[in-house]
C-alpha cells in the first residue's frame, strides 16, 4: 500500500483522470501486479472533510493498493508512482477483508472510504495489539457504524524512506449519507441515545489499542481497477 501526496498546485480531480488512465496502465503492465485499487481525496468526498483527523502530518491525498507476488518487485512500482506523486509512504501489509463491499471495476465505489492509519499503544505487545484490534474491536466497529465494507491491513514492514511508524491501515466503507450525518455514520439515525452510546463504545474500544498521538483519518473515493 502506498500513501502519497500530489505535486504542488495539482488538484486531485485532475490527477484522478491521469491516475485512472496512464498511471494505472503503467502499473498493470508490470507482470507481477495481480490486483490494483486507487483511492483519491477528491471533490466527491469533500462533504466528509469535517471528519478528517491529522495527527501526523501530512494526510495522504492518494492511496494506491497493489497486490503482488513478492514485495521484492516494489521498487519497480515506486518508480512508476514517482513520475506523478511525491512523499510516497510504502508499506508491506497483510490484508484481512472482514466485510467485502459490493464493487464494480473501473467505476467509483458507492459512498466513501474512510482511511485510518495508526500506531499501537506503546505498552502493548504485538499479540496484545492483535487481540484487542482484530478479535475484540472488530465486532464493536461493525455494530456501532454504518459500514458496508471493512478491511484491516496489518503493516508488516515499511517499504520507502517516507513511511511513518504506523502499525495498521484500516479501510471502512460508509454510505453517501454518512458524509453529512453523524447519526448515519454511527448507525443511529433518529436515535440520539443510540448515537451517544455508539460513539462512546467506539471511543473506548479504539482507546484500548490505538496510540492517540499517531492516528490519521481521511476520506477518499475508491476505484477498483483490477481484481
């Protein structure tokens, strides 16, 4: 997975057309690429900007997910990305797709994708972190939010010098209405008591394993190019 910035003065809507065409074609020409998904912080998700959280600057403007046979080939991919992007944070990850969203190739996935990157609470061992995150928090996240897609990406190793000290990258798919409504976001439409309860439960659960000084949250449009 690659989190990246756009060159100064380049708008994400304009870049999206380049990425879906020329950049995607170049990546897919690499014989080791089995799957490809692109995410953009574009105008389609602008209403969700109020929910952004930037603890470790900068937030990514683009995310490129590439499934390959071996991370040994990643330098070839970075070389392609560097033609259009800057400050590229590369991560080798282990993906767990807890809830698969309905998607179609080469078109925008419905709603928005919330991208959360974070470090673990420093006092936790790796085993404790995974227990709290995957085995205990997953059920809380699915129950208290209106997600229709949920991927947990455990960072195995950094791949570029710009990579931050993250432990994980999470992708959560929310319906379009969640951009404007916190009640929809927390699966509590029309129920103030339920909203308060869900927000409190999510906050407590996240606080058990996420380092609050490490978390970044941004919302993006997803395009699955090859699956």
